[in-house]
C-alpha cells in the first residue's frame, strides 16, 4: 500500500506528469465530447427537421442516415460532393507542389534573382484569409458571358474567359493550390536548404548528369516533405469552405463543406452532422496513412546535419527569364489580389474601371441614404468597423495566448514522457481538433456551452466561447510546434537544473523558454494569424453583438455592399501582415517556423 | 498502430467521462421542449392600448432589444426611444433570418437575455422553428387589428417586401422595356444561364416562393401561362407532380444562376452588355437609379403587370414577440408605433441617435406597411396592386411542403 502511495507521490512530483493529467481531463471534455456529440446529433430530430421527419424534436431517428445513404439522395447529397472534394483536393496538391516545389528549388538551389523579395511575397497567400484568392479570381475573371458584367481582366484585355475557367472545379483547384503553395515551399524548401551537399558532390565527382542527379538524389530526399505537403494540403483543401462557396455556388458545384453548410443551415442539420463525421473519418485515414508512410522518416533529411556548401545551379541565359516568370507568378498570387481589393473598394459604380469612377467615399465618406449603394459611412469612420476590429484583435490575442501557452506546455510534457502511454494519448488528443471540420466543431460548441453545466455558466453569445473554441482549434498547430521544438532540445540541459535544485518554474523561465524563444513565439504567431482571418469557425458562434471583422465582411458581402466587403478584406490583410512582420522583426519568429514545425 | 490504439483508448476513456457528466455536453438545443413563460394567447386580441403599454414599459425599466432583418427598424428604434422612453436603455441589431432563427431559439431555450421583439422573414421556418416551439408568439391589440386587418394572422405582418423580375436596359444588346411578358421566359433555352436568383438554400423567402409555386392554385396558373408562352400544352415529367415542380425543374435545367446577394446580382445585371435578368427586391431598382444612363433612361428596369402569370413574389417581414422578453410592454408599444405614420415615415422632426432626422421608409420602393393606409413611395404601386400580380407568401403551405420541394431541388440542382 505504502509502495503504491509512494509511486503515486513520485508520479505527481514531476510537473510534466501533472500537466499530462490536466491535459487529459480538460481535453477529454473539450475535444472528445464534441466527437460523441456529433454522433448523437446524427440520430435525433432537430427543430428544423420536424416537418420532414414528422417526429417530436429531440426524439431518436434513423431518418438522416437513411436519407443520406438511401438510393434517392445519396448521389446528390453525398457521392457527388465527396467526389468533387476528392478531385479538387487531389489536384490542389498537385498545383501547390508544382508551384511551391519549383519555387523552393529556385530559391534554395538556383541563382534566381530577387530571392529576398520573392520569398517574402510568396508566403502572403498563406497569411491572407483563405477566400482572398477566390474573391480576387472572381473580381478578376468575371465577364459578360457569366455574370453579364466585366471583371478587371476583361476590361483590360477584352478577352472573354469561358465559364469553366471562371467558376467551378478549375478555379477551385487553382485557387486552393495557390493558397497552399507556401506550405509546399516551406516544407520542401526547408529540406532542400538543409540538404547535405556531400551527396551531390559525390554525384558530381562520379560525373552524374544533372537530370540523373535530380531524379536519383534530389527527388528521393524531398519525398518525405512532398508527402507531408500532400497530407497538409489535402486535408486543408478538404476542409476549406469559402473558396468552393464563392467559386462553386453560382454554377451549383458542391463539395462536402458547402453541402455541410447548406444542410446545417437548412432543414436537415442531421445530414450535415453525418457529413461532418465522414470528413473526420477521411482526416483520420489521411493521418493514419501519413503515420505509416512518413511517420518515422520525418527528420530524414536533416539528420545528416547542415552543409555549409550547397551547390547552386546556375541558370545561365535562363536566369532573367526564369526570374521574371517567378516574379509574375508571385505577383499573381500575392500582390494582384490586394490590388483588386483596393480597386474594387474605390469604384463608385461596380464594373466600370474608369478613372472618373474612382471614389474614396467607401473609405472615408458619409452614409448617403438608403436609396444609394452607400447606406453606411465609409469604413474608416464607421464605429461598427472599429468595434469589430477591436473584437478581432483581442480574440486573436486571447486565442494565441491560450493555444500558444497550452501548446508549448503540451509539447514539453509530451516530449518529457515520450514513449509512455499517457503521453501518446495526450498527443493524439491535442491533434483531434485538427480533424474536426470547423463548421461542425462550432455547431457542437454551440450546443455544449449554451447550457449551464455545473460550475461552467452558459457561454452563449459571449466572448469566452469564441476564445475557447479558437484556443482548442489552434492547439494542434501550437502543440506540433511545441513537440518539435522540445524534441530538438536535449533533456540534459534541464536535468542540469534539476541536479542544482532549481525549481520547475525557474527552469522553465530561465532555461527552456529562453532557448526555445523563437519557436515559442512562432507557436503564438500562427494561432494569432489564423484567428484574425478565421471565418467558418466563428460564423455560427458570433452573435450580432460580438461580431468580428471576418463575419462583418460576410455580412457586407451578403448585403451586396461590394466596396465595403473589399475594403474590410483589405483591412484584415493589412492588419495581419503588419502584425506578422512586426513580430518577425522584433523576435525573429516567423510563420514558416510554425508550419509543420 | 500503437498511436492509433492510444487514440482509441483516449476516446473510450472519455466516453465514460461523457456518460458521467450531466447528460453530457452533447445536449443539443433542440432536445428538451422550451419552457414557455405564460403569455397572452396568440389568437386573442389584446385589450391593452399603446398608452398603457408605453407607461407599463417605462415602469418596467428594463432594456429593450430588437433583432431585425430590416435596417429601418434599427433606426426606427432609435427615433422611438429618443422620443418616448429616453431614460430606457435599448439596442437594435440587424441580423439575417437564418442566423436569427438559431439565435432566438437558443436564447429563449437557455433563458439567456436576448431580443424582446424580432422582425423576421421566412414565414415557413418561423412557424415551425420558433412559433410551434414556443420561442416567439404572435401578438396584436385592437389598435393594430384596426390598421392591419386580416394580416394579423397567422403571423403579424409589419412590412411587405417584393422581389420582381428585373432586367437590364440601355443598349442594343440588352432588354427593352416590356420585353418580358411571361415568367416561363426564364426556362427558355434562349435565356440559358442568364436568369438569376439569390440562392434559395441560403435565403428562405426564395425557397418559400418556389414551394408556393407548387400549390394547386399557382400550378394551374403556371400551366395556363406555359401554353401561352410555348404555344402547346405542358407535358409533365414523371418526377413532377404539377406545373410548379415542372417550372422549377426547367429553371434549374436552364442553368439558373445563383447569387449570394440581391445587390450584387442587381449591379451585375445593370452593368451587363447582353440580356440578363433576375428576381430581385424592388429596392435595388431604386438604388440603381443613381446609375442613370446619359440618355436619361435607367440601366435596370422592372416588370409590372405585363408578366403572366406572376411578375415575382411578395413576402412579409413579421413583427413577433419573444417569449422571454425583458420588457415585453415596451416592445409591444414600439410595434404599435411602427404602424403609425410617424413610425413609418417620421414626422420631419423626430431624430435618431446621431442627431439626423428620422426618415423611416420615406422614398423607399419595395417596402409596404402592414397598415395599408400608410402611403407608398411616389412612383411605386400599392401593396394591394402588387398582390394581384405577385405570388403572395403562404407560410403555412411553405412550412408543410418545404421539405418536399427542397428534396426535389436536391435531386435536380
């Protein structure tokens, strides 16, 4: 008995054990219950479904399952959207790897010009909200064949693009691929950059051709990064909502997320919850494949150490043309979208790109009354905009503080007890929020926290529920970066402190945090930026009184206040970029360090 | 494999945890029936007058909160409170219908303080999701009854809005006034991909319109109009029980374009250089008049009585009381006041929070008071005239058949 008591005492004398137990309890409540909740919601009648199920609200039913998998509706509700999701996500992987991979190679292995500027700009699409490129595509390519009015491209070139180019599968693939291209660049570039030059030098000595070297050395080495990119981009693309909504809706091209949104907001939320479960299942399969394929080879490329002398490929006469092409591609991805937002926000009459048609009214003008298109004050003198901006900032700050701190502590305790069962359970728990689609996750939080539970008051409509869901949803990012950074840190350093009798708190603040400073700040930066540009996670939890900038943008967009929505979009991007670069300048942390660790 | 096992264990452990927690966090909003506070029965006309309710509301002293799909109610609240109850706190917010349904249901169910009164469209879902569940109730007194008449039931109409066929004008390649004479034009292959509607799955009133088209009466009218347009009898497809369904099917098959906002669609149609049209709120016509062409004509025109069998649809925004209101008396007084000429148009002196004069619905096309004695804007037609040529929203029929029509669209979209 005493022996057991002593064992328990020893167990709890280690701060990381206490942390792991705390994480286990808290995350079980915040992560696992939502999962169970989703399952439960697929078997009950919701109030919107009364007229179709003909049963009392809250009673048991198998209606949703029968409807989704029955012969009549399964094609349009499930198989078609599923097929569309898989096709667009798979091709988006190809696009992002082609763009991001080539760019990574050009930056790390060639003598391309303007590298510094281009690498800064290349990250933009990831920092910007996910719908940004979709919206820009629409602004740019719409033309009279499709919407009847001219977009910027048609105005300047007179060229009319076909419908398949402007709406539907093709633009969704290209836009999603471009949005995730920075992932490919960061992951593949990281490996190319740290690659051991000896391998190539050996090949050169053996007079291997450039092509053979590329195929037999470079490609195999970047393969793990390519696979990582595929996993990240595929799951990201599967879960993306805004882009398929903007570009798919007009031609009625539905993917799983847009079908989920339509179901949850329509008269059959039960079906929406089954779709959410299917999406989670797909993510789990991807994660499993990921672990099987590359789980043990993650650090494959860096174990050999850094080489000081990476051979640079000289582009020769192709140097300038290649640089110009890269420059144009980067411009299309990062600068032109911003220009289109600025331009659209300055048009007094939509669709007319004429100098006389420009106005600052939607930025600084007074409201013009309800019989004009400007029924509100310009965004810079609009109290609502400032209120929502402030809400967004404090929400992003709180989420970053929560996810960043918890992620770091989770990383610390998981790595310290690595190999133990408890540590593995907690590591998986911190990753689950990544698998649950944002929209389903928030639907569950809405029902979980609307009611008072013991000491937890009803959080409905409060700031706290937004902060809570943001913290948990972004925990996987922060804990991944926490785990990865702690893995690089040798335990002896902390052990030295233990031997000297330095208490835990002091060891953390004096030893570990200073060493890991940059990575820790990156762990805060990523949730901050994600929260600033988040829409689908907050959209159903935000009430009219605690709107954030992204939901205000959606509100303007739904109202058709085109200039306002473009102006707010630009405002969000500017704020995010400013904060990103300020933090980067001050601390050396960067978004690149947060992605994939 | 070990990791996956660990994940499974984590889930199992927490399942037991969930079972222990009081019904779990997984309790859904819809699970338990709402406890509705005892309120006046909806069917009876309340005896209280505006003056009594106003006095009682001021005595009550609680904050007055409204949610509305319409922006004018928000400024109207400012004007009303400033004049009649300056000492009472208030808050008015514009919230879309789908969002409002979720929010109000959640707030009342959980007893969270929210709106006292709501102004909301989409009668079909309001009836099933809010009224039947007891979250909101229909209320009117004799003063309102005298002004609004039969539109007090089943849900009290505060404002009628209409969506009518709008088309572009102004160049050789666009429509000319009077070109559109039959609603079946939207199904004509000549107009493939050139007819717009706001996505019916995102804005319920549009779905209700499609549902209402399938009623026996409207389907019969559509059938007659088909013969007029195509010169032959309508032959129904196997999956179409009547002409209403057939119309919807042909509309989708003709690549009807779906938009996310009437304003955006209106701007795009107005700027188009080939024939484009759609069903849009009449208010967009008024706004686009600012974009007049050099020859004095407008870029955007709208159909009136020349379109058979309907030129569009008309739907109400209802004014409904919330079951757990903090200040129900003041909410009711505000509602009564909205029907008065002062509430509808202002009196030229009444001001809103920023000090500017309250104009209400002055000069606004496409908004018609439930009190038909309030005159409409110059140049617009009265609600009585509009009702003759538009499909009038029938919330009860919409509530009953909405799931059927949604399922039908799901299969053909």
